[in-house]
C-alpha cells in the first residue's frame, strides 16, 4: 500500500515540530495524525498548506515564527525537489512534480496489487451488507433501484478497502400483504400464468396485488379473507401453501432478472417465511430473562421509553409475529451463519425508528455484536412528474424505467448516427442507461430525498454517468490508436518529469487521491463521495485533454508521457466506475 504525499508531509511536519520542541527542552510531542494539512486556496500558493496555530501554545512562540523555524528544519533535511515556503502562519509546500508523477505512474502500474484502487483501510474486516430486501407481492420500483445501487456500491467500496463482504437480501415473503395478491389471483386468476399472459413473472404477481386493492373496495369481506388466508398459511394449509409457493417463485424469479440486468448480486438470500419462527424463540428467551414483559392483553412488549423509543410490541396477543420479530431472529441467525464485525442494513429512512428499536433490543438481549449494527438510511426518490406511490399501482416500476432510459439512449445513438461505430447499439444503450441511472442516484447523499430526472441523467455534457463513460471511451480509443501506430512495445518509456505542466499536474494529484477517496467513502459509508471523486477526475482530465495535445504532442517523448498519464487516468476511471455500478465502455 502506498503512502499518499499528504501523509508523508504530515509526518515531516510532525518531525520538525518535535525537533523544535526537543531543542527547547519541552517534553511534549505531536503525532503526524494530528497535523492538519490543507489545500491552499490558490494553486500558486502551493500544493499543501500547514497552519501553525495549534503549536503556538506548545512552543510558546507566535505561529509565523514557528512557520519560519519549521521551514528551516525542512530545508536542512530536504533532499527532494520540493520547495517549502512560508506565508504568515502557514508552511506551504510545492511538491516535486517530477518525483510525484513518477510515483503516480508506479502506483497506477501496481494497481490492485497494493497500488491505486486498493487502500487497505478495512483489511480483515468482515462486513455483511443487507440491501434491496423486497416484499414478494409486487415488482421492484425506483426506490429499490436507489437501494440496490447504494448497497452494491457500498459493498464494492468496502471490498476495495480489503474487507470480506457478504451481500445479503431478505425476501419478505410472508404476511397479509403477500396473501392479498394470492387471494385476488385465486379469485379472479382463472389459472393464468406469466407464460400464458406473456408477462414478466414479478409483474404478473404485482398485477394481482393491484387487483386486490380494487377488490377490497368492491367486496366488503376481502380484508378478512386475506387475514383468513394468512392464518391458513401459518397453519400449513396445503392448498394455500401451494399457491404461496407458486406465486413467490414467480415474484422472486422476476426480481432476480432485474438484479441481473442492473448488475446487482447477492451472496445469500434469506426468507422471512423461514426466519420468522426463529424470532419467536428469541422472544420466549427474552421473556424468561425479563428483558420483555407480557401486557394485560397477552402481547409481548418491551419498554424502551428510557431511550426515547417508546413501548414496542414484539408478539401480538394471538402469538403471531410482527415485522420486528423476524428481524430479531434473522439478525441472530445471520451472525451464526457468517460471523460479522459489522452488519449494514440499507433501508429507507421511514424505518429509522424500527432499526433503532431492533438494535436496542438485540443489545438488551446481550448480543455483543449488536453494537456494530448500522442502518444506512436513504430518502425517497421521485420522478419530477409526481410522487411515487406504493399501494395504488402507480409506482415507477424499475423495469419500465430501465426500458425507457434505454430507449432514450438508443434514440441518442441513432440521432448521432453512431449505430455502426458502436457495434451493438442495443447493448451500448443498455449500458448507457445503467450508467445514467446509477450515477444520478449516487450523486446525491443517501439521506436526502431526491428527484430522478431521466433526461438530465442521460445528458452527455454535464456531471452524468454517460459523460464519464464517454471520457473512458475517448481515452480507450486514443490508447488503441497509439498502439496501432507504434505497437505497444515500441512506445518509449514514459518520462514522468515531462508531466510538469499545470494541467498535467492537476491530473497527477487527482489520481493520487484515489485511494483516500475510496477510504473516505468506506469510512463515512457514503458512496456519493465516489461520485464526487469521479466528477473531480473528469474535470481535471478534460482540462488536460483540452490544453495538452497527447498523440500529437511536440515530440514522441512527451506524447508517450501524456499517453501514460491518460492510461493511468483510464485505469482509475474504470476502477472507480465499477465501484459505483457504471458499466465501462470502450466505444460509445
Ligand atoms: N421488505 C421491507 C420493506 O419493503 C424492507 C426490509 C428491510 N430489511 C429488514 N431486515 N427489515 O419495507
């Protein structure tokens, strides 16, 4: 793992301060980790700036005086081509551009083997990430697409930092809402199937859920009938079970097709129908331990008012389990199944209270690991036209949205007459659609509600997924051209010292920041930081691309160095796009 120049300089500053402290006979020392490194407001002030205010008290000197003394210390022990200047209370550092560029090319070549793209911040950690987790009564919607890419990208980011990651999904496949689609189908379905209707199987199930809503308005007894069906299901009624199995299979099969399409995958699936019983057992144990109590009506309760969470029922008075019952059982089962250091639940912000309650209960039950449970909560996504509703069947369906994004991308390709150039327009359009969707969804930090604007997401100029894909295609094509011209082996070795212009330098620094960007996204559990990083990379690169001729540079050495820089950018771009679920394209 390489050390970022910022860390190296923080150490140098700490060493200088410590030397000054020792010279003055003062016993204190400072640690490199405590040194503040800033980026000066203007680039002509240096690459790094270190404010000396905090050391005034320790050294009993004014900050500008300390800055001078530190500069002298650094100059005497220098040896590198970096320049150190002082501006008032600041020590400013101009890095040695040639040396830094050389380091960059080395780290880019190492890549995943300890170079760029492999910060070791989470080495050895075992992290389970639960995401998507749909109910099996209707197909995935736009909210799931946000959830899915948050979960998938966080998992990839954790893994990039060296963690062992297990991606899991629970299908909430039991309960009265599932029985509703079953009941409508049983009553009006007449034995139809997704095949007979030519409909994607989860959409077929969803259609019956919508049909139930109509039914419940027209037929007074419908809700009771659904409850009745649930009781039969819990009692193991054969006919109900068979129907449940059939419809669940349809729902799950269809959802898995969507996961495949969006590049989302899981290492394990859990099913509420299996884990809800485990929860019941835990409730009984908790009652014995006195963590829970029985209310007058027979329901099992917990009082969490001391934590501001109020009272919560864990089993109904008739002994049937509640949403949280199964979550208690599932969490314990998962920890036995695959011992984790951390379990992250990617679930909508409307369930914040639920997860606070769940985590608190598991801690009270004495599970040590419960302190490492976290809820990665995210806000609503709507289309600009209107609100996304989940009950009435006016949801923004995930597949439909993907189809229309793809169609829009295809029109764009046709409009530019790029059909032939791109090879398979259909495949490219699909990948552009995914790039547009995922980048747009991840750009906003998870906690915020957002609008998804399909048109904007697909724009080729701006801060979008397709723009980043285009940058990748452009560099790839340049690289191909150069190889065709020279043959890769005939290319002169890149002389990093030629990459010293301002535009090149911005790219060098941005690329070297890649590992810290990944580590920060992992630490803050915020994949929007990766999107922001990609944006800064695209800005730095397009300035370079605009200002500096690459293949047509003044001489072959410069061309080769700039090409090497472009290829380093390509490596980082590809890697980072993967972390946020944007397909890479080498033609577009
Ligand atoms: N299926 C639930 C819903 O649609 C989300 C499940 C979240 N995960 C969990 N372990 N409770 O609201």
